[in-house]
C-alpha cells in the first residue's frame, strides 16, 4: 500500500492500486487537488490551477 | 509481417478517460508513448523525432496547447486525432457555428458582435433572456444567462474591461427552454457510438457542473444530425452536444474535440476508450484520410 503526504495539510493519503502518474487525486482531509508526479517513489504536488482554456 | 505501429498520446493531467485509453492501448498491444504536454518541446528544424509516430492522439486539457501542437504535427505530416483543422473548428464556438452554418446543420440562433454597444443591440434584437458565452471555454464556465437590459449592460461592460481580448468577441445565443436536459452524442469516424442525456434542474446541464447522465436512445434523426455536425467540423473523435428545442427539434449546441466520456462509458457499458483507440490505429495505418495533414 503506497502512501503520500498532502503538501497542503500533511494528511496521509493512500494511493489506489491503479494510480497513474499525472492523475489528479483529492486530499480527503483538506480537499485540495493533487497531481501524482511519480509512483516509485510515490510523490504528489499541488495540482495546477484551472486555466481559462481548459476543457474538452 | 505488418510493421509495428507507434502511437503517441499527448496529454496533460491524466483523467479517467486517459486511463481508459491507456488500458485499451495496452490490451491491444499497441506500442505507445505518453507525451506530457507540459514537458515536451518542438524543434522546428528537427521533425524526425515526431515523424517516428504513426499517429498522435491529442488529449491536452489546454485548448491552446493542444491546438498549437497539432498545427506543428500536421505541418510535418504527422497524422493526428483530431487534426488541427478540426480542433480549430471545435475549440472556438464562433468557428463551430460558422462551420455548422456552412453545412446547414440546425443550431441555436447565435449573434456575434465585437463591441459592447453592438452586442447590446444584438441582445435586444434576440430578446430576453439570452445567453452570453465565451468563444473559448469549456465545462460550462463563464456562461451567463441575461434576463434584462440592466444585467446586459453590466455584464458587457465587465467583459470588455476585465476580460482578455477574447472576451470582446461577444457570442450571444438565444435562451432555449430545454426539457431539463441536453444530449451528448459520441461520434467516432462515421459512426455515432452512443448518446446520453445530461439532466439538471439548472439551465447549465454540463456534467462538469453536476448534470447527471441517463442513456439516450439513438433515434435515426438524432444520429443523422450528429453525424452531419461531426462532418461539418471535419470528422474524427468528437462529442456533439445537442439541445432539444420544443418546436425546432434537435439543435447542435457545440462540438468537443478532446471529448470526455467519464459519464457515458460506465452508463452505457460501451468501452469508448477502446473505440477511440481502434480509430487511432486506423489513422496510424493510413486507412483514414487526414484533412490538412497529409503524410510527407
């Protein structure tokens, strides 16, 4: 089981087994968006803020 | 033996759709590479590193990034899904409306103006309520329903003063009293794959804004308008958003060229990611013509 620490609130977050690099996860404690930047070792960063031209 | 295909997936953050696409690529044994659009760069003197891909699937979350990458790739003759021309026609609502108008595909009544004064005139001509939309934008952001002249004047002034120049392209749309839902149809190549209703008590029914999905039966007239809309912007992998007008029937509201299907795939049970991958493989094999992106 891989865990990371939220850079915003220091909560411990467990990554899902099928987690992917560049996937966005939400910290269950503080609700901030985090981007998984690597899996071995597991690391997350605050996800970039939504920009005006983002979408589908 | 057929040479092994090489596919690139240009992406930003990995959404659930990208996960499904990666899974389908792996299931099919396609040799693919993940290309994070925040880390790549293009050397215009050296196209060879990019020409090694038989096709690139563009899944950028930023419209500007995706479009510009496609422009370079297509200029080099690298096949892409979708092409730069399609992205251009879909990513800007004014360009979409112009393409739909050219192809006589029914759409809501839209008026375009370039100053707050002429926009106000356009709004008054349509009659309240109207909807003001940014020409570039997604997920239901910055849509404004304007109910009276006071609101119109205030909003137009704010857009002109506070926004970028893009916000001074005033895209004014009639407000349609839709039945608490709109339709999203997924079109891949010449096939309408599936469709869902997006239901919400709010006038913005986008699932990114809390709209809920429900399976929408594919009636032949719905399929026809979605197919024609997709063709009007150049075809490829597209999500066509359709409004049901109480009198005028189906109207095409917008078309998305890097479609999300997080609601449609689990709801309909159709592996949309796999359908997209199969299309990309066909493009990589040169079986599908690339408008504006002829292989060199």
